[in-house]
C-alpha cells in the first residue's frame, strides 16, 4: 500500500510536469552544443530505420553508439517509431524513469528496516526529498541519460538486496546481473559506480572475501603454464599491437601511405580494438577448453555475473573503437571543455549543485547530509546488504569529484542514495528514543509532515536548478528557429551540405528528419584545428567534393552561445564564409536574416 501510494503521487506529478513541458516544448531546445541534441538525433535515426524496416540502416546506426551506449536511444526510438517522430514525445522515457526512481527509492528505504514504522519513516523522508528536488524534476523533462541511469542504479540495489537474501538462488542473481548489464549499456560510468560499490559490499559480508580468494586460486590452477602462454601466437600478437599503440601515443599524430592515400593511425583506437580482440579470442579458447570445470567452481552469484554481465560487456567492446573511447571517457584525460583539473573547484561545484540545485534550499540539503552522516555513523545497525546504499553514495560522491570532467547533473545517478541514507538516519534516531508505540508513530508522522510542508512551501532557486540540470531558462528564441529559417527552402532535398560558423551539431539536422519523417543525408563540415586560413582551405576542399545538392551556410558573427569554449570563435571560423564566397560550385538562392541569433542563414543550390 505504501508503494502504491508513492506510485500514484509520482504519476500525478509526472503528468503535471509533462503538461508543463507540452505548454512550450521548444523551450527545451536551447544551446546548440548540448548533448541532448545528440541523444535525440541518435534515437531519431534508429526510429526512421525501424519505421522503414531498414535492418541494415538500423544496425549501421546502432554501431555508431560509441561514446554513449545505445540503451536509451533504443527505448526512445521504439517510442518514436510507434508514436511518431515528434520531440514532444522525447521526454517520456525520462518521466517514466523518474517515476520508477521515486518508487524504488521508497522500496529501498523501507527494506532497510524490519520494523514497519522505521521503514515507513525512512521511506517517507527519502521520497519527500526525491519528489521535491528541482534539478531532478528538470532532468525528468529532458532527453539526457542521468535519470534513467539513476533508476537503473536503484534497480540494481533492489535486485542486489533481493539476491543476497537468498544467495543460492540463481534466478535472483540473473536478474541482478541483467540489471548491471542494462546500467552499462545506458552509460558505462553508471555501471562502474554501482558495480564497484556492490562488489565492496558483497566482499564485506562474512566469509565472502575468503570464498572469492579461494575461487580465484582454484581457477588459476586451470590456466596453462606461463611458458606455454608466453609462446602463444595470439598473445604475442596482442603484445606486438599493444607496443605499437604505445609507440604511436608517444610519437604523436602518425599517418602512413596506403595505395596512394594517407591513412591516419592517430589516435590508434582501432589498433587497441585489434589487440583486445586477439586477447579476447585467446581467453575464449581457454574458457571453452575448461568451461565445465569453471562452471562447477563458480557459485551462483559469480556464474550469473560472468555469463549475464561480463560476457555481454566483453563482446560489445569488440566493436571498432569502443574500448578506446570507453577508456578515454572514464579515464583521467577526459577534461571536457575546460582542459584542466582542480579538486577544490570540483568540490565547490558539486556542493553547490546538491545544496542549491538538487535541494529545494541549502538548509534542506544540509539536513539531508546531516541525516546521511548519522546513518553512516550508525551503519552497523543496518542490514549488511542495506549498507550498499551508503557505500554507493559515499564512493560515487568521491569519484565524481576526482574525475576530471565536472557537471552538476552528474550527481543524478546516485543522489537518491543520499536521500535514502537521510531517511535511514532519521529512522535510526527515532529508534534510539525511549518512546514506543503510538508516541513514536505520531512523532514520525509529524516529522515527515513538517519536513514535507517546509519543502513544499520553500521557493526553490530556479536559476541554480537550471544550471545544475544543464537547462537554459532565459527568455528568447528556441534554437529550433535556426532550422525553421532554412527548412522551407530544402523541402524534398535528401542530400544537404551544411557549414556553420558555430560548428557542427546534431541540432542542424534532426528537426529536418522530423519534418519529412524520413532519413536526411547531411554532410556537415567539421573544421580542423588552426587559424582562419586553415579553416578556409579545409572548407574549400570540402565544398569541392561534397555530394550535397543544396548548401546551407550559417554565418553568425555575433552568436551568443559559448562557442569560444569549443575553440569555435568567429575570427577563425569566418574562413568558412571566405571559402563559400570564393567557390563557383553553388549559387545562392535565399538569405534569411536572424538578428536574434546575431547572423544570417543562406541557402545555395549546386550547378548541374
């Protein structure tokens, strides 16, 4: 009944949020560089292939999911394929994930305590914080991956607690392993955070670390001698390719001439895949030789995780460049736009994101943190599996600070665990009081009611919440107006060339896909590094060979969005305008002034 009540409230709020989004759906699409354009564009590509029963095109688009795994795109594509190519539907998967996250948060908090009143207290506090979080509600009406990642992380905690209750039940462990796999294919860093936290929790249970060491030693005996491994041709090949990769990284940009064409070897992402594939084949051969012995020596948890998590992930890394991009994305060189790292700045950013963005007010964030610290101090009073919530929240908080790429929304996949910990902290305090029975129940209900009323009456800091969620709440035109300026002049054209002084972005093409309900072949110019003359030379070469029937040129000298952070300042990118003025392959048809964006759009057609 508790969960049904939480579900009803969450669904009602989600419907209200969706109605608010539908009131002005174009307002979401501001900031041409935002990742939401890439997420939605990828889902649209898949949906178009599904609607046209283009299996080859579908698989081709699916293999392009390198930086961001394909799960979110597949879910959204399925919705778009059945409901229509419409960005008004784009936020529905996130809204469903938000509802699931609220319910799972209540379920986890309730499961931490055997006494019903304490469980209800923990769940009530956690749900109140979750429901009233301003940044979380903004992300729930977006196309980003964080809210589904949080829901999958919460589901992993639930299935883990469920499986540890009966560690010999293979079915429970398979559900848990499949949930971990879904986390990986939603976003790899979410998987790593929850997997490491749950591994630490599992090994901390009585006897589990000793069992793991014993199993590892037993499996080691099944391996061939080191002399035989040293002479294995596959391992030798992998070592040679790895040495070549290291050499290329040390040397820097490298290219070779192949049949008269220059082939770049830098960065050596495909070579990394080759080395991994050789190692993968060798391990697979060894597993096949000893698979029966390995299977019998693994207990149900290890066997389920091996077959339903590790194997699918290992196979997915055989895709070209996938392993190299994964290592870069989660590694210490992923600085994003800043190109530098400062631990103090990271701590301040995430503190502000939690206290001002995810919390209704700083005081409520401080209350949540204080209660979480109480739960952490009294964690021995929680069930062993339940301590995974505290481990997950603590570990994830440290990792996001240490990792060089910083965004306030990165707290989303685990912030619910902090609120669960806060609920557990209040329940533990309540359990220490001398009163029992009706007095304790009244005190618990009054505390939750007062907290809920205080949070609901508090006016949130909308600017801070928007900054945390990566939203632009400023009044002004939607970036979709850019596409509206040239879309009427290219109706029916399926091959289009686009050059923009603010750089390449999926925003330039996904609205066209929506308009025609078809696949649009767009050749978007990607500027090289260098000064204006180098950009001009590259643009001239591109203009001479592009297959586009029409050319769209977006010339915006006064573009107000943060192009300099992407090294796309107009003083350099104006080389595109120079190249277009000097070419004779295209002839201008239409020019539309867009003073709100600080420039103009021109539409050109190719001479035949």
